[in-house]
């Protein structure tokens, strides 16, 4: 399949294939495109295997339009939207292998329902720790 036409709507990239089917992908997979200006988004080139945005250095393969995970899972979206969370550090405090978490976020592996709940609980526990932080100092006088 080859994409012949593309357009953006909200947080999605749409493409019409040579089979006349409309495909879509979440722009969360492509943060540079999500944050790009209209000028940057319209500056693209079709290649043999995909679409290239030279101003952004972004490539989207035609094949990726057919992936089952066009929209990130809630777990993937959380980590994609919260780049301030270092997955290695999070893995250490949660007791979950960081490589495994990366594989879940990148879609290389799918977590079980039990594992999703473990990760969610670890995120919520981390939130509790952060919400209890108090940087005020008491005045000794």
C-alpha cells in the first residue's frame, strides 16, 4: 500500500492509500509533527517508502499507516505525554524492569492487564510522594 494524499485533523495524521482507504495515525507517535507549524507540516515529500518532512527531519513510512496501534494505549500516551518521567528511574522505584516498560511504551510488547495495573499503581504512588513535598522551611525564631 502507498499513501497518495495526507492531511492533518486535530492530533491525527490521515492518509488516503492507493487502495482509496483512509488511514490515520496519532501524532503522539510524531511529536515534531504534533508541535509543527502549518508551514512545516505542508513542507513534505513523498518517497518510495514513505513521507519525509525535511524541515523537521521526520519520516513516516507508508507501512506504519497499516499498524494496528494507530492510536497509543492510555499507558503509551501517558509516558509519551510525560517526558519528564525518566523510564529508567521509574523502573527502579516501581520495581518493574525499565527495558520492559520501554517495550510497552514503544509498542514492542503488550502488557497484561495485571501489569498495566501495577504500572498505574506505581505512577499513582509516585504522584502521592510528589504531592506530599513541602519545600517551605520553618523559621527557627
